[in-house]
């Protein structure tokens, strides 16, 4: 957007031209956050945990609601941290940090996770409580949580990033709860991990070289 000051405000015939920096499109932020997390979550230990809980409780609705509540709480915390860190460090330093973070995420995506059944105490609770507690704790330090920190630092929108990453978690985990046995046999997890790694690597490279392309 270009603004022109009235004539005479800075001398006769003078004009002041200002350019505002365009904000990220919230829908773009949402879909990038959702897409990256959905792909990265496939084969992740929290998805394996969803399959374990589904086979144990046979109650898909409480389990899905537990995943929703736990992810919202966990990723809202992660996104808030990411936004605060970005504001404190500044854009130039943050660009390098994000580049390293996303490239590290690319490598992490290629490493298969092992199933984690979550806290033992939660396994004795009802399906909703067990899922909420287990998912919140298992997600701490997980690659999707770290990705949420990075995405919030990049896009500076805690609410939209949290909504996007939570949607991505549901996109990956709801089918795992409903059709886990079938999906585990049909989906080539190594291919999915490679796609996720390539997506994070692309973000890392774009951040590193400062190319915009609608992402940076």
C-alpha cells in the first residue's frame, strides 16, 4: 500500500511516500501449518499412540476429543513461545534460527518413531482423560510441537498457527483412530517421511537464502 501526504505538509509540493509491509494471509498460514504437521505426523509416535488407545478403548469419539483438547493446549503453548522468541530475537537472527530448525526437522522426519503408550496412570482412566493426558505429555518435545514453535516464529500469528497445526494433527490422527490397522498396512511410511522431510527442507532453504515465494 502506498500513502501520499497532502501537499504542503512537508514543504510546497513535497510528497511523502510510505510502503506498508504486507501481512501474511491467515488462510495461507493456516494451510501451510496444517499441511506440514499432517504430513510430519504420519508415522510419528503420537499417531502410533492414537492407534494403541483406539485398540485399547474402542471408543473413537472420546479419543478424538482427547486428541483435540491435548493438541490445542500443547500447540497453543508452543506457538506462544515461538511468537515471543521471534519478537525478542528480531527478524534477521530469527531467519537463521528458523533455517537451522526446519533443516533439523527435515532430518528428524526421516527417523522412524517407536510406539509410546504414554503415562501408565492415564491407561487406567477413561478414554477421554487417558487420551488427553497421554497426548499432551507425549507431544512435549515432539517434532510436531517443535514445528509449531517454528511456524509461529515465522508467521507471528499464534491463533492461526495453533488452529492449523491442530487441524493437521486431527487430519493425521482421526483416520488412525478409525482405520489404524488398515492404514498401517496400506500407507508406505518411508515415502511419507521423505515427503515431510522435503517440505521442511524447502522451508529451511527458503529461510536460509531469504527467498519469499509466499513463504518467507
